C-alpha cells in the first residue's frame, strides 16, 4: 500500500505542477492581450479551495485533479456588460486568440527546457552503458559482445545507460537501421549497425526489446562483499575473490553464480567452489543455506554481494546545461510528433501509450530515485502534454487552433453549429483515447 499511496501523491504533485504551469500560460497571455479572465482553475468539478483576486478573477483548486482550465469573458456564454466588451474573448483579433491558445502548450515547452536545465546542473545519477546481448538476438547478430561500452548512437554521444536506452527505444519505433559506436574492454572501437528495419511493425517497445536483446552487462563473477557468519565466509571465501567455477561448471558472470548455486544446492547444499585470489586458484567447500531474504520466497544463498555497476552521472555547467536542455527538448519534440504520426499510420502500436496509472507508477519510482530523476520525469510528461494539446482534436488547444486557422483562411468564424459538432467529435475521440490508455495500463498490471 505504501507504493500505492506514494504513486497517488506523486501523481498529484506532477499534475498540480504541470497543469498549473499550462493554464498559467493561457492566463498570462490572455491578460497581456487585454482579455478579462473570470476563473483560473486547477482541476475540474466542485471547488475545494477558492478566492477572488483583486483583479476579479476567481482562483480555485477543484476536486478532480485531472486537468484544469482558464475561463475568460465570452459572449457565447452570456450577455457581456458594455464596459467589458473590449475585454471579451471572441471579439479579439484572431491572431490574439491564436496566441492565447498556443500559450498553454508553449508554457509546457518552457517548463520542459527549465526542468531539463535544472536536471543537468544537479546531475542525474545513472549507470555506464556497458552492455551485452542475449544469445541469438538481433543485437548479438549485429556484433554486440559482452562488456562493450556504447559511445554513440545514431551519431549522438551517450554517456549513460538511460540515454542509450531512450535513443534505442525511439529508434525501434522508427524501425530504421541504427548505427552504434562501441568500445570493447581492450579499448578497440567498432562501428556497428542494429538492423531495426527488420523489426515487425505494430508491436510494443517491450516486444521490440525482447527481439533486440540488448541489455546491461551483468557484474563480473566477483564476491565484492562476503557477509560474516554466512556460508561463503565460513567456507573461506574473501571479499574480492573471483569465482571461477561452481560444481565444476565455469562461471562467466555474477548472474551465473546465483543460478548455479540454486541449481546445485537442490542436489546437495555442499558446493565445490573454485576462486581466484591474488593470482592463485583456491578450491573451497561452501554449504549453501535455504532461507528467505527481505520478504522474498525462500532460496539457496551463500551470503555474497555483487560488484556495483559502474556509475555515470549526467552533469553540465549552466551554459552547457541550457544548450543540452534546448537540444534535448527539440529532439524529443520531433520524436514525439513522429511517434504520433507512426501510430496514426499503423506503423507503431498504440499499446505503447500510458494513462495516469502508468504515469503515477513512474512518478513514484523517479521520485524515489532523487530530484534530478523526478525533474527528468516532469520534463518528459510536460513535453507530452504540449504535444497532446496541440493535436487537432476539438476541445483540446489544437482543436481551437484549427478553428482559428480556418477562420483566417475563410475570413469569418466557423458557424456555431459546426463548432458544436466538432465538440462532440472531440469528446468521442478524447474518451476513446482515454479508454485505450487505461486498457493498456490495466492489461500491463494484470500481466505483471
């Protein structure tokens, strides 16, 4: 339940911050364009807090925190007093109305840049992109070897596993060949190409990831820590020992240690383990123990710990951080619009989309990872909100923008009947999209 309440709390924080910033964009530009704002609401439904400002605007927080709105003086909603007619929204020139509509998504993009800028200056802790490939996978066929370090993807330098994974995920959605530069443990650089154009269309990122088979390299077969009083220590193992074999079977990496211990201990808890210490080969007898650790189901253990992965922190000075934030926002914006286009064309699966359920889970996870990671998450969601609101769906900002562009072309506003029909179409499209993303998240939860 702690995870559930944490997810709800951080979802509310996320929506509160991003919705407020989005709606403040509409509010701020409307005021600068001379339009009277009647209400600034974070959330929908009944107000749980409100007050009237000196400007006559009602500021409120409403009960349903899944959005917000700015209510402006509008002749379509009632009689406008003569003294306020010049401040009424529909009477403004069309270019002012376009600016007001664009301000919400525009402020989301400004927030994205600001959040990434802060993230880069704080430094986002991560893992170095030292990788391996699953046997018979696409990555293995492309030439990825255990211990390769990724240096660049698609011509862009990468220094962390998360950035590498993001770049590969986006490329998998594009399904086009992806060039990589890697360096092996001996320091030799190689140019490789992942043939992502051979991926089948219309599948999810997880399915593509399984086919690709690229993942972080497991830790080496070192006993980085040996717990006192546990089987390994009692058998003579010391911290820093390299495990060469268990029961006569070679140990290529740390992941194999646990597999072999569990496999052999079922037949006999007494394990023949050979380690290397200071260049010498030393045979040991270790009696495995069957117990439960940290609430997990009981298993065979010997009481050792792995070497932690190589750390890599993404951090820049203020000017470099600003440049990286601007470049990253532009790149991600293009990628997101490209993904929307591929979904509409049937080339990418809409099963990759998430609802507030998925957003809540990621919000909680990144909040636990530290402020830099949570800023990255806020930037990602803020950019997604900007793109979503720019889609030409009536009731969204993009739908209103479409109306005003038509008005510019035909020289007069759309008829009220056409706008009402558009609103109904918008509701159907939006609720269909919401139903799809909720289905995606519930389906993922049931399968996990």
